[in-house]
C-alpha cells in the first residue's frame, strides 16, 4: 500500500511517498481503508522532533512510527473475529497511528460510525482536536454553566472545536483570533471575539474563569492578570516549550489561580459523545484546506505557517493534484 513515510526529524522535506506492507487486523481490530486523514499540531512537532522532549515519546534518534497522522475516516475493510459492532463496508472515524496511508489498523474501540450529517472528509477532521477541546474544558478545566471562558487561538484546529463545545457546556465564550477570522469565530458561536491585532486581552481589565491557551503568546503573569482570583490557565501549546510550562506551574504555587496541564487520553464514550453533539448540530468541523496524500509535505508546510483556520485534511481515496481551499464547512 502507499503511505507517507518519515525516516528522520526535520522539515516537511523528510516525508516521502513509499510502498509499505499493508497491516493485518488482529482479533479485536479493524482494518480500515482510509478515505481521509487530518493533521494536528502534534504531528508537526513529531515531524520536527522539537522540543527535544518530543523525541522521548516519538523515538530516538528517529521516529519509531514512520507514518504520520492520528485522525482517520474511511471504510471497514475487515474486522477481527472478536469485533461485533462493525462489518466490512461500514463507514467509521476515529484515531490510530499512521493515518497518512491507504490502510490503517487499530482496536475497534478506537472507532465510531461516521456521524450521519458529515462526509468522511469532514469526519476525519474531528477526533484528536475535538477530543482535546472536550477533555481540556470538561475534565482539566472543570467548566460549569455560567462561567466565562476565553479561548486564545480560537481559529485553530482545537480552538474552533473548543468554542463550540464550551457553548454546549453552558459558558460565556470569548474567542481570540486575527482580523480575518473574527467573522468565522462569531459564526461558530462565540459570545465575544477579540482581534488580537487590535486588543490585548490580558490588558483589557476583563476577567475569565478559565483561559484555554492554544498559542501561549503571553507570559504566565500576563495571563493571570486576565483570570478571576481562582481562575484556571491551561497552556495547551507546545510552541513555547517545557520552560514556559514549568514557569507557569512554579508561579502558580504562590497564587490562588491554578495552572492545569492535561493529556488528551479519551475515556470510553468520549468519541461517541462528540458524534452525538455533531449529529445534534451542536458541533461542526471547520476545514481550511485539503491536500491529496501525495501532497502531504505541502500540507505540513501550510500547517507550519501557523495560520490554518480549523483543520488541514489529507484525502487518500481519489488522490488528485493540488490543495483545495481555504473554506469552512
């Protein structure tokens, strides 16, 4: 089968389209024919291997998982003998390793049936980013109805889901984004939108119960200034590295405000919960651009610019030249 392969850390030039062995489903697995995959910020950090702590997990001195991607949507090709929920031909979405390929294989518990109101391309854009937003707000943040939440980086992959999920959790949502994305963030449900090119939310005098910080472009002290006395700051960006996070944690030891870190390990039922929100019309993925599998390096170059609106998707079936977009769906 065809797959995008990474044999070393570096720029998008490390990716090559190669023939690799097709995976085989074990007793509890699904073999899925990939229709689309989606890229996440974590894929970019693994590509670069920076910050270097990434390599403690991703592999040293080279990536242990040679095929990038964790989000997928496609068709069940075969199911292990212990799998009862799915049959060949079913359309599914979910998470597993190595999704920038023609086939993937993982435990059936990693998948749910495709939301009825999404295409497979749209469904591929959901899992990792939407689960991160859900777990960050609901579990790490413990948000409650009526609270005020600020999403810094509201137009990104996690941010667009966080705005919508926060609204469903009953909070007052402020999204921070650039001028070109103000209308988009308002359209997906934000109560207030701050254009960071015109206003610094840390100096506005307003206070928030929680800041979900997807870009970490302000110091921990500045973010505390925008929190309520017992507010929570969640720095969920790898852009500033472990030093920034350590500084935020240490400084929080001397104040009532808290810093929360989390790993987006979904619980059983979380992907199903997202599916139900999507089918109820409460959450909709935002897709900026799609690229064919053969143009995955270009997709990573675009992602590395840091201006993607929502998700960047890789289409595998019907591979055709050139990116499509930008657009929101």
